[in-house]
């Protein structure tokens, strides 16, 4: 029987909202080396600059890797995720490391945040798991201030992440379940109303096809 979009979304949310899931210990999810973290730090600083008063929103923050790293660098950060258990873990990490981040349970495709609020919206490892990344990126552009940036990483081509995590039935309903051609992500950000769209590579792995590609665009 065909599953409705809402049923699919709820199954994906329930998958992530599992307090027994040890997310950070999974090789492909966590950032396990200081050098990989450094690459993220340098990449973000290059794109965001050193104005540490910037307000940044980390979408699909999970256990808070990017949000905590950006806050540690000095930016003012909010991390959102629709999985309450992930937000709890992120809050615990912030508390135990004494890093100030505001965390909140919110749907990336429908943010209850006023327009033009953040200087930058970032997301890592999220696009592939969204049932409607096009609606999501319009929301991310909406909450970005004029002159601000939306920065996303590209799900690796042929990764089959959607089917691995949720099964083939659900996987095939996700536009980027099997990765995305960078050009597709660039077109998506353009359709969301962003301009000056570019792609940047982070040297996060020795293997070239495993390096992180970031696509970013500006709100005019
Ligand atoms: C692969 S994890 C990435 C977590 C984190 N960004 C990181 O880099 O470790 C994907 C995260 O996106 C979240 N997510 C997926 N769809 C979402 C949605 N519609 N709204 C909010 N969060 C969502 C999941 O709950 C999960 O925590």
C-alpha cells in the first residue's frame, strides 16, 4: 500500500528520535579525528569570516557537532532538530563542555522562526534524509538575513543512504536518498531565491571521492 508523505515523514522522524541510538559512535556520522574537525573549522571560518557576533542556525543539528564547533569558535549559535532525544543529547554535550548553544526541537521543512533572523544557516549530513529538501531550502533562505549565507554539504553520489537507513520503499521517496549531483544542489539553492552560488571542497578525507563538498549561496 502506498504510504502518504506524512506517514513517510513520521517514520523518518521516529528513526532519528531513538534515544538508544549511539549516533556519535557510527563511523559515517561522527567526526572522529581532530584533522577532520579542523577542516570543518577552517571551511566555516572561510565562508563566515571572523565576525563572531554572527547569529548562526544549524539545521538538523543531531547531537550538535556543527553547532557546538561553531559556538566554540565564538559565533552565536542555535541548533534545531525534530528528534527530541537528539536535542537532549546535544544539550548534555553543551552543558558538560560548557559551550553556550541554544537547542530547540523544530522541523527543518517548517521552521517556526521569523524571516530574516540569522546571518547564516548551515547543515551537515541532512539533505539526503529530507522528504522535501526543496521546501526546506526555501525555509532556510527565508530565515536568513539579507546578505547572509545558506551553507549545506552535498550527500555523496551513490551512497544509498536513504535505503540503508529507512529501507528501499521509503528511500526512493527522498529526492537525495542516493546522494546528489552538486549541480542539483546549486539549482535547488537558486530556486530557493539565493544568488552567488558556489561549491567548495573540504579536505576531510585522504580519498578524493569521500571529501566533503559544501554548496553555499547568499540572500540578496
Ligand atoms: C545524519 S544526521 C546529521 C546530524 C548532524 N547534523 C551531524 O552532522 O552530525 C541527520 C539529522 O537530521 C535530522 N532531521 C532529519 N529531518 C529533519 C527535519 N525535517 N527537521 C529537523 N531535523 C531533521 C535528524 O533528526 C538527524 O538528527
